[in-house]
C-alpha cells in the first residue's frame, strides 16, 4: 500500500492489528498517542535485560511511527494530510460520529474507519466489549470446550485481531474507490458482524435446518470423525481423517482393518455418530505411541495429522526457519545469562523474536522496524512516497480467477466478489461431490425429520435447506453456497481436451489468480506462478497453501484443525486443569482467508504501482501464528527451562476479574471483564458492597483472589437470564456479553436492526439467510449476488473468451465443461 498515509488513533487491539497489516503491506502508519502513552504500552509487559518491554506494543506497533497528539484537537484537525484515520471505540458513540462527520466534511478524500463492538446503530450500539466479550458475542465461545463445563475462549485475543483484519479489508476497498472516484468514505466495522462472518457452516446449519451448533470438546462437531485431538505418551496429536482414502489409510495405520468392513463408516457423519465407540479404539492406540511415532505412521498412510505444537516448538520449527519467518527483536534479550535452546545463533543475535508479515509481497513488504518510543516519528526508513498508483482501476473492473476449495481460499474470493470484482470460480465436475446416496435411502432417512433436528448422516454434511437435497443436490449445498456468493461459475476439467486452451484464454484476461491447493496440486493443475506468467506476463498470483510453497513441510496436506494444532494455538487453549483444545470451527481457515484478502488487495495495489507481475506465497500456518504474535514474542523471551504459562481458561493477565459465569437456564453463560479500578467499583455496587472484600480495590489483589471473586459474581449471575444480566452490567459501564449461540445471534433484536442476516437465494428458490458483509461502506460500491449453480456461467464466460456456440457444444461433448457431476 505504498503512498498511503495512515493515522491510527486507536488504543485497542483491533485498531492496532488493522494498522499493523496496513504497515506490513507498505503503508506509512503513524500512531497518535495521548501524552501518557498508549494503553498497549502497558499490556503484556515482561522484564528483559533492557528493562520492561510490552510484547503487545512491540508486536502490534512494529513498522509504525509515534506522535503525541493534543487531547483537545478535533479529528478534523488531526486528520490533516492523512489518507486514512483508524478509530477503535466503544460506549456512547454519538460524539465519535459527529467528529467523523466533521472530519469527512473538511477532508473530502478521507477514509475514516471506525471499529466498534456493535456498530453505530441498534439497541446495543453503546455497549462495550473487549477481547473476552468478542469470543462471546460472535458465537465462537459457544462452540469451544466441553459440553458439561463452561465454554472456552481461544487462548488469546485472536478474534479481536480478526476484527482488525476485517477493518483493513474495508479500508483497502475504500482506498481503491477514493483513488478512482475522489470520494472519501466511512468504513464502519462492528465486531458482531465481523465475527459472524468468521464462521464456517454454523449459521447455515441453523438457518437451513434449525439446528444450533454446539460444543463437542476436542471433536469436530456433527459432520466428521476423527477430526480431533488425542493424547500420546509424550504429548498430543491432531488427526484429520475426512475423505474415503484417508479413512482407509487411518484404519491401516492403526492396524484396525476390520473397521473397513463397516460400510456405513465410509460416511463421515456416521463415524461422528459413533465417535464414542471409535474414540475408545483411537485413544487406546494413541496412548501407546509417542507423538513422533503416531504422526509418522499416519503420514505414511496419507492421513493428515500432526503434533499439537507448543509456542516453543514453533519458535524452533525447521519449517519456519527454512522460510526465514521469524524477525529478531534487537535489544530485547531475556533478563538471564542463559541462552534459549534453538533460539540464538553463534552470531549472538537477540533471542527475542516476532512473527514476520503474514505474507511477503514482492517489492512492497517493508524492512522491519521496531515499535517506536513515545513521540518518536519516522526514522526516515518509512515510505515517503505520496503518489498513488496511476494504473489503479475500480474493483468492479478487476477479474479474479479462482482455484480454491473448502473455506480459506473461497473466503478470499467471496470478499473480492462482494466488493465488485468479477470472480470466476473454476470447478472440476466432481468438485462438489460425485453423488448422493440413492433417493430411497435419503427419503427413508428423512422420514419423521422435523425442523430443529440434526439431519441423518447421509444428508447431514450437505446442510440442505429443510434437509431436502432435491434433484440437483449439488446446487443446494448450504455450506458451499455460503462460501461462494458473488461469483460466476465455470465448470472446467483442465486435463480434458481443450481445457488448457480455456485456461490460457481466461488467464490472459485476468488480473489475479488465487488458489489454496498444496504445491503439488498447483503443479498438477499447471497454475504455478511461472506458468501463469507465461500466459499473462503482468498477472498477480496468490498461492495460499497450508505450510507455504517452500520448506520441509511444504507438501504436507493441511486441514484447519491440523493447522490449529501445528501453529501452537491449540496448546494455549483449555481449562487450567486440562490438556489442549482445538477451536469449534476450522479457525485457521478464516484467519488465512481474511489475511489472504488483505494480501490480495495489497498485491493488486503493488501491481498498479509498478505494472509488474506480483507473486505471493502465503502460508496459512504463518497467518495463524500472526494472530498470536505477542504471545510468541513473550515465549521467545522466557529463560530456557522456564515452565510454559498454564492454560487460563477465560482469565487474562490484563484484567481481573475476567471470566465466564453460569446464568439461569440450561447451558446459559455470561462473560464480563473488569479492566480498571473504576469499573470494579461499578461492579461492587451492582453485586452489593457487602459481598466484596475491601482489599479487592487493587488489580493485584483481584488477581490473587480471583477464585473468591468468581464465586461472588456467579452467585449473582446464576439467578439471572444471561441477556438481562449482560444488559444490567452494560448499564453501569462494564464490558459484558451473554455467551451467544448462533440461534441467539440470528434472533437478536440488535442483529435484526442491523440487517446482519441477508437473503441471497437464487431466483425461484426459497429464502436462504446468511451473514452479510462484515463492514459498512458509505460510498464504496458493493455487489453481493447469489452463488452460482454448477457450470451456470459456462456459456457466458466462454463467449467472452471468443468461443462460438459450436465450439462450446464441442467442449460439452468432450466433458471438458459440464453443469452436472459425472454419472
């Protein structure tokens, strides 16, 4: 994003992460701080040889400059010569809205981005929310943890960082619009809408079948098994046996070939329904193996799997070392004479390190600079370039060719399509599956099914509206339709006669090609960056494989839960007395998808600057690590042999009390966070002063007596409805949220007032509700449209490429293109 100047006035993680991504993409970012300095400077502080260091500040504010702002200055005065202003605000937003309006009036090309918990409008617009509440309000916490214990947040403020990544996408889209129209914009980002967008098929399961997705511990709920974590002799592993050949390989690896005689076990959802039975076998097998032994035999049999890595494991990872991923943090050595194993070289380089950029963009990724001291402006290494790209075009004029599966890649291209790009999704005729079971079996299974019941295993994974596959089941897949709106569909077999010629003609007209295949799959399809440049010398390419295109693990097959384990994230999630826990969704997929969108837009910006091709090698493992960057920095500074920090459940080192509390009703929970002494006073008044010890007036005392305080809070919450209790807490200024289920979010008055759910059914179909755009844009056009039927746009696209009707008919006859799966 060379030439873009950003003033970040946020003092929270979401805004800071947004600005970090923009800085890593080449923008010139200045952080505006109050005279006492940003709150982030006092977050996650550890002692080092150089004195106290905030790992949060070092990570989130790398590659920025700092300026002390006049607290009395208006936003219009502060905006001055900047292109983008980032705000991260909660509470009463009336004054913020007025300030933004005045600044936009004074600066017609200004992009103002406002990140809020619930948006500028609606019944909850004045509510507060921090990182813990983000896990609760967006429906994610309700999917994490054991069904008979309190739900869990992830092991860090990762969702808050995803809200920031979502804001960065909105800003980038608005900047393209400014460059092409001269009109500034307001980018309104609510955490609720951003995090509703960050679900896999949770919403589809509810809106299509009436089923509220729930938490299943370390299992991947409802659809697949085994896709879970298991304990070995010396640690934990993740096993992902999803496809038929993976199930066969898994049974062979365990020496349980008799399971292959169970024909019904070839259906993944049947295996889930028998998870207790299967887990007795799997757990007994894993308990007799070391992690290395288990992973080796599984991978030898082509079963996606891997260790549940610790943060230290990842800091010493040969894959990340080979890719030169880590950035050393000079002057931040640990406060000890010991040297951490595997973390310092013979040259005496600092052991402290930060994750690198989520992906390297040719010619655009800046050289690393440490986070600035208070008031320290640019050191001269930041981009001083002011000019914007002369070749820039509206996103409506950008053509994207998509080769993606599952979630991460489709999400990138769906976001680009929502923003107006012409996205052409290439699908093999078998991409949506080969066939459904015979109709009579489906009808027999559906007999007696009622709305709200989990569909039977034969049709469950399709998430069909009203549990009805219909005659064209391949067009009714609820999970597929969620991921693939705002695209055109070309059903093409690249290896059939004429397939490569279609590909060449299409790439010649494209601006960017996106894939999330493994490197082996990219080579097999003939879409390596070098091959695509032969077809179009100016093409932008985004390869987003699980582990990256280089390194010893490059060819490993990855699924989201495997990356959750491999990245170190799962190792930090769990109860204080438990082992590691995976997320209830394939969390690294949405992380990779949102970061991939930021990178795609930044790569296009770079191409528009230079006119040159741009190739991006994105590793979804590395993007997952990025959302926990300050946790990795902190781990890198621990002395050798120091114990790993314990899993904290819902607690945090930054606030006390902070937790999840039982409310009245079945599986009803609430989160709250007390982040300063004034908020504690408000809470004690609500709970009753007699219930609270006088010594709890300091944060240190509250941390020390957290268990006792939790008991007092839960006596209060246990008698109240979770929604009513959250409203009472918010009324006195306390950050709180009910732990929202998907049903809660869909049916909430605030969601309805914001239009969170949108219908993008195809013409003639029943309404189908999905979460809409994760941000609001005042001036930048958007273009949501229904997902394509299989091969729906074959003729239109081929005609645009110069094919005549006879040639198109010939391609159908040769099975090069299709609009149904093969018989």
